[in-house]
């Protein structure tokens, strides 16, 4: 490939680089390592690689280039700067300042495949449903966002607020409220059932027990009588269904019309409050309430250990009929270690794969970045693939000693033990040595005809390939 082609490829990789162990991130770094001059090739490569001096030089020569689309995605340089995670980001603020001085639009954006407006600030905020472990925020994102807001960026960053609402911090919401976000703003994304930005955020905060966030939103005129975007329930009902009396009182204080719960809702609320006496009374009259999956699903999602313990005490199975391993999957995904322990103690199998996604609870925890949950589950699972991915050499050795046939386990793509080596070379090396010494076949191919070596090369992991090369 020519340097110009490498430059285009670098922009493509940097646009989706994500975390430091993602394939795109590694492939981008490999390109920069292979060509010392690539970071200075043009404005795009200088921006994504944090080459401040070169950015200033090129903008001085051609100020209009600050607004000229670059790369296959035709993004302006500001978007590339805010998406890139290839460096520590220390020079990104100065790069953004230089772009703005040269006429860059602080509201630079594009519409993604989901019809969502993604702005430069959205890129700084990152995260989303998969969490910051997969798409980390820019390390200097708040300062850069403040710069863009002062320069005229729209404080209605509804997509970014959606992406970050799953996290505990309210810093982004506070920032946008400070710069003019109001209860009158509507989302910038396309939706069949759109609701105003603050009302959407309030409904989510209530459904997920975020009391302080709910206070902040109500203080800024979010509507206490609005309905939840997802289930159509009024907020007063949903506050009761998560067992949060403080949230119920807060809503009433801000004008919410009280609503009484009906039928099985009463049982859900009792379970989420861990109200043993009321729960017992209700199932004595309505024993089928105990078969309802909703209370267990809610309690698992919210990490309510007392609620799950109460359900189990009352005789509820720690599972879903049509979703084996469901509660353990949910608790692992949300990082609720204490709840994970309770479910394991009650016989939940950490090796059961999700019927649709195909991952195990330990895989869910690892993907979401909950290392303590991963460490605990690794000691209780018999899936050697998961334990290899977790980098637990001693446990892998123990599992193979117990049953050598585990060496031949494969996942739903047909990937074997060598393809599951973790991204840290220092941890991967002794694991690879162990697996090869036990007879792992480096020539083994998955369902797509790829060996472990092929896979690591495609992921840009040249530092791992040497451990599995034929």
C-alpha cells in the first residue's frame, strides 16, 4: 500500500479504535509504528495521532482545510480529533483550539446508521450501552467539550446523554444544563415515541434507581407526570416498581399524580423493597406471582441482593424458563458481585451460554469490564475458554488436570483454546506455552477456516501471534 492509502486506512481505524485492545486500535498503532512519517502525512493523520506541531503548520498553510472532509467517512478534522483514542489525548485540546481558530464548526456532526446525530461532543463522551470498557471517553473530554460549548456547540447533546446515562456520574448532564440545556429540548435522534430530553433522562433515572440524578432533572423542570419511553408507564408507578420510596416521595414533591399499583405489581414492589411480610401475604393469595420473571429480572438488573434472596427463600427458581442462566447473565453484565455470589451458591451454572448471544456470564462480565466478577466466576466455571480469556493460568492448569478433554473446547464460532489468549502478552505467553505443551493444535481452524494465528493477525495483535505461529 502507498502512504496515501495507509493514511486513509489510519483514519478508518482511528474512527472506530475504541479501547486499547480493540482490533482497530492495534491496527492503527501498527500502521504508525511501521511508518515514522505517517503521523505527519496530512492533516487527518496529524489530527488522529496527536501531532500538534504538524496540525498547526498545515492549518497555517491552508486554514480552509479545518473544514474540509477527510477519509472514507468524509468527516471534518474536528470529528476525527474527538473520536481518536490513539494517544493519551494531551494535545487534543490544543488541536481542537487550532481547528476552531481556522473556522471549524463546533457543531460538526453526522447521522449514523440508526438515524442518530453524532456530534464531536458525542465522540468525546463515548461509552454507550456497551460501557466505557468498550468505547472509553476521551481522557480530556470534559475540557474539550467545554471549549466547544463556549465556541457555540449546541448544549442539546441528546445522543451523548443517552450514551452516558448508564454510568454513575452526572458530569455531562450538569455541563449541558450549565450551558443551556432545558426541559424544552427534544432529542436529535429519530424515534417513533420521542419525548423531551430531560423527561427521557428522568424516566431512565427512576427505572434505574438514580435518585440524585432524578433530583437534578426535576430541579431543571423535567416533567414528573411524563411517561416512560420504553414501557409507557407513568413515572410514579415505575418508582414504586423499583422499590424506591425516596423516589416516590421526590416525584410527589415535584407534582406527580399518585397512582396505585395493581395485581402482580404489588408483589414486584414488595420484592424490590425486600418486604418479606407483604410478599408472603401476596403469594399466599396469588401463588402464581412467584412464577413471574419480572421481579427477578428487575432485582438482578438493579443488584438487589436482598430482593433476590427473598425470592429464593419464597421458592423461586434462580433462573428463567426460556433463558437459561438469565439472572446470572444480568447480574454479571451489570457487575453485581454480591448477587453473582448468591446465584452461584444457589446452583446457577456460570458456563451456560445465552440462547441468543452465545456468551456466558463470565464473558458478559469481561466484556463489560467488571474484573472482580470475572475473577470470581473464573474460580467456579468449567469453561476453560472463559478462564483462558480471563488470563488465569493456575485455574486453566487445574481445569486441564481434572479433564484433559477440555483442551478441545470451542465456542460458537469454532474458536479453540489458542484463539482465546488474552491481550496482555505477559499473560498470554505462559498460557500459550501451557496449552501447546498439553497438545493444543495451532493448525486448528474455526468455522470460517481461520487459525488462531490468522485471527490475531486480523486483530492487529502481532505481539500475540508469535506465541501461536505455526
